[in-house]
C-alpha cells in the first residue's frame, strides 16, 4: 500500500509540473464557447439531477492511446473512479497489458479508484458545470 501512495505522489508531482507550465490543452473548451458549455451542463443537470456531466479527454502529451469515440459522459452520482476507468478502458479497446492508465482532473488531482464521482465532481468541477478528466498511460514493469 505504501508503494501506491509513493507512485500517486510522484505522478501528481509530474502532472502538477505540466499544469504549471500550461502544457495541458482542453479541446472541448477550445471548440465550445463558455456560454454554450454552461447552457449544456445546466440543461443536463436539470434533466438528470442524479447524474453529473463529465468530459473525458486524452492528455495532449499522450501518443500511445487513441482518442475516445466520444468525450461527453453522463455518470451516475454513485459511480466510483474505478467504474469510470472500466468504461474508458472498454472504449479504448487496445490498452496494452504493459500500460497503466491514470486519470486526473483538470486541476491535476489524481483520484483514487474508490472515490465517488459525486465527490470528485464537487471538488473539481469547472465553473462551466462540467468535470474535466484527462487520461494518460505509463509503461509498467520497466518497459
């Protein structure tokens, strides 16, 4: 368990340095105006009060993974980070056994698999009402 905390701390440190250097790009925000994003998230939350709108995108430095076929997800409040991981892995289809997949919020926070999406949403949602999640892979087993 101690090694997992060490790895999480290391990954968070790397991601924070990337964020501090303004290296994270957000295609959804770039292509959709702030007003449209607010309108979309408000409509979604009003229509589905037990769900949260999430945008899942590949980190711009990720070259080994493909883009998802869709980026908008409507996720139940009782979903956990591991549920979201399974959905994304299933949509990626070709995740190598030698790759580990990591998810971070737009602010660079690495979340634990057992954390409820509702908690992640409340802590990290954007001012436009969406929760932005970026995925990235890392080699495992020293490869």
